[in-house]
C-alpha cells in the first residue's frame, strides 16, 4: 500500500455510555485514533427523511490495517460526523481497511 497517498486526517470515534453525578445516563463520543486516510470514491443521493429532503453521500476511506474498527463507530471527516456503513479489511495482505461512510444523513 502506498501510504504517501493518505492525505486526509480523520478521527475514529466510538460511543461511550456513562452516568452524570446525579445518575442520569449520558451518551458521548470518544476519539479512539486520528489516522491518515485516502478518499477512494464517492456517490450521492437525495432521500426524504423525517418529512424533509436530505442529501447524503457515501464515501470510501482507506486507512492502515487495524482490527478494532466496527460499524458502530463513526468518522469525523473534514470536521463533520459520518456514520460507518461498512468496514472492509484487506484480510489477505493486512495492509489497509476500507471504511464506507455516509455523510449528511445524521449527526452521529
């Protein structure tokens, strides 16, 4: 894998459940890593969600191989949260993981 082509810094975040001092449940995001990524390809579409038209796009990001990323995590790409739709590891050479992410559909 040509790691010199990884030109975008992203954040990988996972959801952390906790409690406030008063006992109320909290739901926050914790940054796990800030790897370099290479955007591979993207597609877009418009959907009607919650009664309004919403533009979304899917983007594939390639990062160095790691085994801990799951589809329950999210990516911060160019300052915006993106839901991870699929985690596609290179199981043969173990050089990279492709993340298919959805931008614009939700706020994480």
